[in-house]
C-alpha cells in the first residue's frame, strides 16, 4: 500500500475511533474524501477487523481497535495505576471492582478487581454496554454536557421516550448523580445486582471513565456512603492520568 493510501486509511480509522460512529457521508465530509474513496478504505479496515458496520449502515471502530490500545496501555504507567486502584478497592471491600472506559456512548470494562467472596458477580473484560444501562455508565453521563447526553439518548430511546416522562425521570437521575458525585442503583440488566460508581476525569475535566463496585443480591450493602467515598478517592487519584 502506497504511503498516501496508508495515511488515508489511518485518518479514517482515527476519525472513527475518536469521533464515534458515523454514516459514510458524515465520514466523507469529515475527512474530505469522496464517499467512494472512503468506502474503499473502510472495506480494507473491515476485512482486517478494525471497523464494523451496523444494521443502520453506521460505521464504527471495532473492539479490536480498543484491544490494540489496551495492549499499548498495558506497557505504561496508566495500566499499572489503574490495576492497583481496582485491586485495592476489592481488597478493602471484598467485592468485585471494575473500571469502565467511555467509548462513543458505550462503556467497556477494561480493568477488574476480584471479589474475595464465593458468591460474586462475574464480569468479562472487554464487555461493552450502552452507558445508560450501567452504574459506571450513568456516573459518566451525569457529568457530560447536557446537549451531548440529549443527542446520545435521543438516538438510543427515540424522541417519544426521551422527551416523555421516562426521559424526565432519567434526567432527574443524572442531575442527582452530578450533585452527589456518584451513581448507585440496582441493575436493570441483572436483577438484584447492586452497583455504585464514581467518574474519572481527564486533565480538561471531562468524564472519560468510572470506577465501580458490583455486589450480588445476597449481600445488600449497608454502607453506601463509605463505598462512595472510597470510589471517589480512588477516582480522584486517577484524574488527569487517564488517556483519552
């Protein structure tokens, strides 16, 4: 592949990785190449597993791109600090601790501290969920600009649901999270599992991830305030050190 083609391919991949899912036309307008040219390079990236197209014909970077980034981080200080944080949280609480990275409206689990209990929640690294579904995701959404959250949730729920009573309740929930500085709730995806999470910010003060705890229904927590303070403390120690 000629140097020019390599540069164009990497520009398209970088644009999807940093700018989020886009249609072919949106991507073409962003990078300044014709749709046919962009599509040709997208097909190359798709064959290699770096991008994917969903049923709505939206293109996005794949988890393979995240795995490459995670491998790079594994050799740096950020990965060491992050793993030390989740291990220490699990040591102090005895529960499963996680770090979720925010990626284009989703959260991806990239670090895990194991519970010391026989009965525990099981989380697989690399698993991806919509941010609105999880405590770590809602901790992030509660600290993002309102217009960004509106656009994200409109795309997820549709106008009728997001602008109705359910959307009003969710917005109040996010306001409470922003006020308290953390999110806590029983899981809607896994009945009975309780989660709590605090956001992690970059140097510009943007929420880019969250530290959380996942507790099975057999152990309903009695010390939410203490758990929140612990997570906020560790999240603060990571603030500014996390790569975007």
